[in-house]
C-alpha cells in the first residue's frame, strides 16, 4: 500500500510529529511519508473536555505544518490518558510518574487520541477523537518502582508504553490498540483511501498458495 506519488520535490504526505511511535505505526502500515514535527505551542490551548482538547491540539499541529506545505497532506495527532475525568499527560518527574501509575493501578482508564488530516491548498480538513479503554493490573510498589527506573514512563502520556516494557501492566484493551500506542491507524488509512490518496500494489500470486 503506497501513497500516490507526486512529480515534485515537495512531500506528498507529512507526519507533523516527532513521535517515534507514530512514525513506526505508519511505516508498519506501508505508508511513504516525510516527518516534519510541528512547533505549535500546546500550552496556548486551554484544557477543556478531553475529547475536544486532543482534537484541537491535533488540528493545530497539522495546520501549523500545512500552512508551510500547502500542497501536502499533513497528519497531526495528540494523545492523552484520562482517569476519572482527569487528564494525565506526560510525567514531569519520578514523583509525577509514580502518582500516575498508582492512580491507574487496578483501574480502567481511557486513552484518547485526536488526529487531524488536512491539505491547505485543497481547503480540506478532517479530524476526530478515538477512544480506547485500558485495564491495568494491580501494581505493587516494587513493580511501580522498577518500571519508573527503566525510564520508559517518561515522555509517555499516563506514564506507560503499552508497546514497550509497560505491556506487563495491561490486562485488557477495549478498542483500537494502535490508538493507545499513539495513532488510530485503521481510521487514518480509511480516510486516506476514501480521499483517493492511497493505492494498492498489485498482489503477486504465490505458487504454493492453495487459493491461487
């Protein structure tokens, strides 16, 4: 599956994020894209209802890059963890990470990712928020301390990485797994297909394929 190629030196599809996790997910999906992180100041957006908040952040990041590359399609995203109506961003310290993990222990929380795909020259912008429910196991203090000292919790919303060492924390996931990692890949690709921005490579039959 490849993005339609354009005959110029401008990137056709841009990921407006420095997140290695989002970059990995799009590569795994077979997409060709450039990475140009947005410099949008997230603190300029007042915290509001979580679903709306992450969508506005995603739109702001995508539009920031789309204004600079008006002929390109840009993907922006933002992810937060929500427990009992409280937004958990990235921990600022070990104490902060410890507090987050204790609050999530044995509980079901929501992971919300707002994503936006836009093209300035076409005046096209689509955005929405995807929600996934995640249940944590009951964490002992030793488990929390060990995990904090791996340093993985930092730079992660909610102080954990489901695709990393933090996988041992998660008992169940209801909804999109990739959404928890940082980007709802299924929904992103569905939009790109609907817009005619993705093409499928021809499928070669394998000699030993019983259905060939």
